[in-house]
C-alpha cells in the first residue's frame, strides 16, 4: 500500500457529501460557490478559485468534507475543486465512478 508523506493511504481523496444530495444538487452548489469564490480572468469565461472561500461556501450550504478511496466512491460523495484553476465556473470536476453495491 502506498503512503503519502504524512503516512496516509495515497489512494484516498477528499469528497463532498450531503445527506440526500445527488450530483445535480452538488453541481448547482459547486457552480454557485465557484462563482462566489472565483476571480474572473479578463477576457475569458474562467475564474481563479479562492479555495478557502469555495470550501466555506460549500460548508455553508450543508456539505461536509469526507475521505474516501480513489478506486470507487459511495453514492452521494462528489469531487470538488482541489486547485485554484483557472476553471470554468459552469464546470463540475471530474467525478470518480460510484462503487456498485454488493
């Protein structure tokens, strides 16, 4: 098993989770928070995201950060922005496929 420099399992990533929420709900909140926390780039439809403000915005909307595996994600867990970009405020980060129930 690979470990990162802090001794954590390197296959784990951070996700956003909110009870009862689906990808459409996450997408709407993600886009709103990217716009709120983003600084527009002149002449482009892109923003640089202030990650502290972005995360505070999602938390204010009821989302919590959770750690899960890279190799499959439980339903209801979604990837958010993890770097400042630039990103399109209308985009949603690529999602890890959901694990199938056994």
